[in-house]
């Protein structure tokens, strides 16, 4: 029987959390009012978690195990899971159980009420440093002001999306992905459920400062041209200042003012203009680099292994749906 619900769980080096995660997923699948499946997407893990996930998929027909050929990143792993999902409603949640599976019931109720995207809003963020909470809040405020698309604050990738939304999402081929922004861009009718985010049950965060900064840059560059407009206005401002300075020097020379010869002012001005020019070049290069990555046309990810008790049925259902999916 084809599943009505699909639970997509990207996993990367979560061996210590997997036993509890699988128990809670079992409980969730048992309580659903229609058939469901759980898709465990292994994003190139280097621990023993892959053995646990594969064994679960071989023992329980409700589970599918998808192993990527290397670590492609959290946002790509989510995409791979949604590509494989067969359900009419697809839920994305993290493996660290900071996204409680029990909230899925509230999401389903909203979905049955007619909403096509149901996202989970964090009322609190236990276990996270004040620095992370403050910087995340500042980032979403900045993105909200700069982006023409309204992206909800205090919202991660924990959400339920309707099959129609999933099929629309799959037609978006961009490589530098900011999934929560992509769903906001798609529109459709959206609703919110609220929850208190819990600390990780085990292991360490897979989003250290560097990865958080990279995700923030992806979100800002993918959903706003503000950096380009900033480069334009800063360039014009610096040029204006330079012209005014040049006019001042000419006026001093014309009035025979006692100008102190020397290189100090020249060095300051050249260094300032050079620094601004390098910054502007870097911003332009960031966009051009993304264009270069897009035109290569490489696949978003490569699947190393897929394990399922009912692999043939899953492949048949996926093939029939692809025939009806219109791509650009």
C-alpha cells in the first residue's frame, strides 16, 4: 500500500542518537491514521550509524535507507529524501530529536484542515548558546528586510509539505540551497505549529559556526540582490568622496595654499579605494561563482545505496509519479 505520510530524516554521524530516534519514529508510525514511511538519508556518515539504519530498513518495511556517496550537506540530504518520498504529505525533521516527532500529529491536523505547508516555530531553544540565539535572530531580521520573500523567523527545516508543494520544490534545480527560503518562495497556503525546542539527546551539533555562516550566506545571496546593490551604492559613494577630495586639492593649489608635500594622504586614499574595490570584487565574484556552479549541470547528489524491503514497489511508484511531474 502506498504511504500517505513520509518522514524524511537526514543523518550525519548520529550513531549515539539513533536508538532513541528509531524508537520514537516507530511510535509515531504506529500512531498515524494512515500508512507512513520513514526515509533515513545517510549523508556520508563515517560512524557505525549506517549499519543501524540499513539493518532497520531490512527489518521493517516502513523504513527506507538512502546512503549518499559522500557528505553533500544537510540541505542536499533533505532534497534527496524529498525526491525519494512517496507520501501525500512529507515531513522533514532532524535526527537529533530537537525536532520532536510528536509534533507531527499537530502538523497533520493543520494539513487536513487544508494547509499545504505547515512549519514548526520555536518558542524557545534549549541547549543553545546565547551567541547562537542572538546571531540567528539578527540574521532572520536582516534577511526579512532584504529579501522580497517573507521567510518566517524562528523556523528551521522542521515542516510538513503537501505532495503538490513537494513536486513544485523538485522543479527547483539550484545547487546552493536554502530549503526554508525555497519553500517560502513557493508560497501556497501556510500554517504554523509552535513548540519548545529541546537540547540534543546525544552527540554534537553538525552546524558549527562555519557551517552556520555558510548557510546564512546561501540564504542572503539566494534570496536577495542587496549585496549587489550595496556594492553599487558603496562604489558610487567612494567615487563621490574621491572626486570631492580631488576638487579640494585643486582648489588649494589654485589659491596657492601651503600644501605639505608627502605621500601620507595618497597612501591612505589608495589603500581605502583598494580595500573597497576588493570588497566589491568579492561580492561580484560570489554571484559569478554561483553562476559557474549552476551552468556545470552536475547532479545535486549521488546515491550510493538504497535499501528497502519493498524496493520494487517504491521504484515503480516513483517512476509513475515522475512521468506526471513537469520539469522546466
